C-alpha cells in the first residue's frame, strides 16, 4: 500500500497527523504531507510522492483517509 496527499485539497485540519503521525506530517504552511522515513515528501497536487505504508500503519492510514474533511488522501494498493 502507498499513500499520497493532494495538497490543493488539504484543509489543514491535521486529523491525519493525529491519526497516523508515522505517515503524515503537517508543515509550517499548515498543509499535510506524507512522510517517508520521517522526511516530508512534496509533490503538491499530484501523486508523484507515493509514501510506502507499513503493515502496522495500514488501518490508521485508511481511517485517516475516511475522516479527512478535504478528501485529499489517496491510497494505492500494491498488487
């Protein structure tokens, strides 16, 4: 599983960071980003920053996507 955020849709509520801080970070601009090994990945408005999701964080990432008010979290399943 991989995840990315469309920053153009992000409302900056930070619910994703509260739900899964290992995968999501919120920067000084108030917008959420996915992180890989703690480093924010930045590709605003596109899926070029796909962060891998560990087995441990999968349920939390899905929950974060479900509760996101901006509906900006996108999950891609690995086959």
